[in-house]
C-alpha cells in the first residue's frame, strides 16, 4: 500500500500536479468562486446582459397603460404577467423567480432588482391594436417560448397556416421594434444620464407617479 | 408540426447571403435543400445518427416540389434527425448476464479484452433491435423580409441547424438578440458594456 502511495506521489509530481515539497502546485478552487465565474460568463455570453437590461427597462416602461410605440400605425402596449425570473451578475444570490398575476410589478420584486438582479426571463402580453399575444421571452436570444397568438380569422386550412405565420412574424417584428427603441436609447449618453437614474428610482419604489399595482394587474387580467 | 398548430415556440434569425443573393432564389433553395436532404439510417453502417432536410408536411419526403416547399413568399421545410440510442441500462444488464454465464462456464472472470469484445457484440445486437428516435424541427423563411424562424429553442439543435444552413447554403443567420439588433443598427456592441449602476458590479472592458 505504501509502495502504491509512493508511486502515486511520484506520478503526481511527474504530471506537475505537485511540487518538490509534495504540495499541490495549484490551489483547489473555492466552489463559490467557480459559481461566480459561471454566473458572470452566462451574463456576458452573446451579450445576454443587454437582453437583461432590455427586459428590465421594458418592465419599467410597461407599468403605465400607455403604448410604448406604434407598429403598422397601431399602438403597441406591453404587460408583464404571471412569471418573472431575475439573475445577478455577481453576489451571493444569483437567481430568484417570482410568480403571481402582478408579481413583476410588486415592490418586493423591484427591491430585489434594485440589488442588481435583472430580468432574465419573463411572461409578457403584447397588445398591438386589437391583437393580443402572449409569450415568454428569454434575455439571451429573445427567442419566443409558449407563445399564444390572437384567434385566427381564416377558415380554409391553407389560409389559416398563412395567417398563423403572418402573426408569428408580426409578433417577431413587435419584439424587434421594442429592441430597436431600447438600442436607440442605450447607445446614447442619455442612457446613463437620465434613464438609468429614473429606472433606479423606480426600482427603489421612489417613483411617486407610479401606476397602481392593482390597475396593472387588472389590465393583465383583462386579456 | 408546430408551424401548423399549437403554442408557438421559435428562435428568431435574420438571413443574410454571404455572397450575392442568387437570381432564382426558389430554384437555388430547392437544389440546396435536396443536396442536404435527409437520408434514412442504414443499420449496416456504423453511423448511429442521420440528419437532413425534409418536407414540412411530409417528413418522409425529400422531393421539395415547388408546391410543397413554397407558400406565398415563404419557404417552409423541416430538419429531421434520426438516432439509434441503445439504452445503457439494458446493455449493462445484458453484459452482467454474459459475465455470469462466462464465469459459470470457465470458472474465472473474463479478461478485460474479452469483456470489451462481448460488450461490442451485445451493442450491435441491441442496435439491430431498437427503433430509431425521430425528431422533426420546422423552419419558416420569409424570402421577402428575410425573417427565419426555427421552431425550436434547444441550444444544441438550433446551433446544428444554423451551422448547416450557413455552411451549405452560404448564408449568415443573425440572431435577433439585443446585440444582433444593435449590430444591424450599426451600433458598436463592444462599446455597450454592462450598466454597472444596474448590475451593482463593475465589469472590465476586456471581459465583455
């Protein structure tokens, strides 16, 4: 057994795993440090952090009942509904999920976000004119999951497929238009000067002109 | 077929041609899909996986007749993956049974190479018995707006189809992420470092 241990130590030395003093050449990494690195890598991959900033900005913008922009001459309004997942770039708590009709706008959730956890995934309701869509968006690629389209009008099977594809493309264009609006703002100095301080004040619950939570929930329920 | 019914789940891309776009896009696309059409698995071959393009409404067909491939301004097709998966649990149980029979016959345990050979024989036997798993992913490509929707969100699958379309069809599929939209708007994405005031953390330029 002792011979085996000696051989094993020699092997470790020859592999460069230990030094002449028999001590490890590389310190074993702290699991918390490994997790922190992974969390950061997830946020930076493909610009995911931009997606998180976008969804957090959109949540703020969506609290009032006003439309965020116009698409095809129709107003586009957004409401966050049901589920919200926030993630941190660093810190002890890396992810928190909230559930409930008005959970995304709850002060408790805002306070969590004020602590640096931004929106990674959310369930949204987009209303374009009279058309209502629901979908889950993820910050990484903004791909559409579990989307519900407005009721189809066409009766013929081939026309229904056409209409369905048209609606999915319309939904995609609506997401693009929201992102374009965010990018136009995010790439100017106004972002840090005015938008971020206002957004932070809203997250801290200091926004006196804030819209009633019940009103937002009622708007979501009325879908 | 998720394109035709049910909840909608898809990954969004904008298509760009790496070279000049072909004049006859429809003819070119038909030929390109046929050249990378799905071929059923041949059990005589060593390959356990086969993947390629098929018609949307008939995943058994790789004809891509104009009437089946194009609907208005859109091209509708699918990506089919067939895979032979040998259940590890079954292989392990069969191997243990073989080991017991070997020990009873020879009075000693099989040598390492004997066990490896037996494992390979059993694997081949099981491979001939299992049915391949079949997965079909829909694609819709609007040839006018260049919006391409890949009706799946599995990262591995999406990346495989994206790579195939880019390599074989000389296309560039730009993801519709915030960074993708920013690049399209000629914004220097590298200059958009994380907003430290929101994340509560500083991220060095070199890390982005």
